[in-house]
């Protein structure tokens, strides 16, 4: 039943739009679309962004893995490599720090009227994506596949049942959030 | 419905909501939340206006076709959702220079614009290089326990914290 739903393309575009509206609404209500909050996170003076991300990860992973266990959902882990994930991640971080928005929160910031996000962030990101598409063939030959480890997940790497990873990580995140709430804000 | 017009919700409520939303995206759409691929597709659509079919022949656009898909609509939705939230709480307001930026670097729109443009460009290259952003890797990938995503999000924050500290604590 779900599978036929996944194949209905027009319906899926509508679902994408509706789910995006919920996502944008939540990000704005959380303050994550504001430059001051995001840069506060990167300066380690405001932990709103980390609190949102970590609580989303705990709730999300429990449900998604439950549904997967019931045969109702499939995982889509991204493949990775040192050359792509680490180098790309650090480049992303530098841009993220300079801009003070990430791609999703930048779109949300435009929705609340931030003109720097529209004319700076969005235009820049489109230019950056265009530059990357030019560089891609060369990068793919020389860098992106260095240290390739594929669509690996922690349970596969540690050879453990996924719940043996999910539960300790959830407890660890809860403890970390408790410490942040207690001492960092 | 008082809560709809509130300016701010607890970050835990918001996180919980995004977590539930991820269940829905996996169940109903067989997709994980992500935002940066949509920028590649849009960039491709713009390039195609000038270069036509040659754009679609580029290896990168063979992988990520310059067309509207679920994630592209999701990003449009983020814009609408944030607008609705800001409008309901009376926070919608055109602003060139964020407060914290103005306190440190002054309130000249041009400076903020140029820096944001540079930051956005670098972030765009990095997001496609790493194969995802703070949503696709940071939330969706980590909740799937993907090694690539945990590694990526650690690198995002190492780069981001170092850069922000340098700008605000050293250069200012």
C-alpha cells in the first residue's frame, strides 16, 4: 500500500511541499532561521541549534528503525569517503561559519524576511553548486573516492544489532543535552 | 491556538516535531529530509537556460537531473512554512543586517551582502562535495546511524566553529 503511494509522482510532489511547510514552520518557531541563533551556536554561546538537532535525531531514529523493523520503511544511508565526507564537510563548515545559515535554515530565513539570506546566501549557494558541477569530473577522479567506505552504518561497522547502538546513543544524547542545559545556557 | 502565534517554541518541542516529521517522510514518501541537492538542481536549471542541452550532458547533472523533485518541493515548503510562522507571530520583517553581525561588524548592508555571498558560495561547494548538508547529513543521516553522516556533521561543526571564532574573536 505504501509502495504504490511512493510511486505516485504528483502526490509525492505535494507531500514534499506539505512536509517542507511543516519543517520550515518548526525551524522558524525554534529560532533556527535566525542568524543570531546560528552564529551563537558556532560561537558556543547559544545551544538552541544543537538541542533541536539532537532531539530530532533521538526521536527520528527510534521511529524510523521501528518502522523499518515492521517492514514499513527503508533506510537510505548516504555513502561516504574521507575525500568526500571529511574534506567536503570542512569546506561546508567554513562556508557555514562565514554565512551564518545552513542551506535549509537559509531558505527559512528568506521566508521571515532576511535579505542577506536571499541575495547573499541563496545566490552564493547556487553559484557554489554550479562551480561544483564544473569541478565534479576532476574531483571524482582524484579526490572524492579516496578512503571510500560506502553506505556503512554504525551497527554494520560494530557488527551489533541496531538497537544495541540506538539505545546507548539515545542515552548518551540525553545525558549530553542535560549537561548542556545545566551548564552551558 | 495561542501556540501558533508564539514567537518561540522550546528547542526540544521543535526537535521532537522534526523527529516525528522524519517518520512521516520515510513512511509516506520513502525519503529523508534534505535541502542541498535542490540547489544543485536549481543551479542546473539556470545553467540550462544559457547553455541548453550541454548542461544536461554534464556528468554531475546526469546524477542529479536539473528538474523538480520531492526534495525541491520540500525546500519551497520550508520557505512557505517559515513565512507562515514568522507572519503569525508578527516577526516577518525585511532585514539586511542581522543584529549580532551589526554589533560586531557594523550595519552596512553591502559588507554583510558580500560576506554572505562568499559564505554561501563556499557552503554550496562544500555541501555538494560532502554529499549533503546539516539536514541531509546532520539530521536524516545521523538518525539512520550512517557513518558518513556522523563524520560529516562533526566536520561541519569543526569548520563552522573555527571560522565563526576566527571572525568574531580574532578579526573583529
